[in-house]
């Protein structure tokens, strides 16, 4: 049985139906470090780059 794809994931996030786990927030100037952190097995969660 295939699961139906959700509609708008941003709307679902806004309603609190889904969450995102953030592992690190880094400035864009540290993009090389962010890429190293994003390597598989390094950490759990998303790496967010800020302007």
C-alpha cells in the first residue's frame, strides 16, 4: 500500500503536524563547515545557513 503524499508541507509545518529537527545554524560564510556537518553519519537533523 502506498502512502499518499502530503499536500503543502509548509502549511503542515505551520499547523504543527510535522516538525524539522535542526542540528546546526551557521552563517553563510561558514558554508564549508556546514557541508562537512551535513555528511552522512555526522549528525542528526538539518543544517541551516543564515545570510
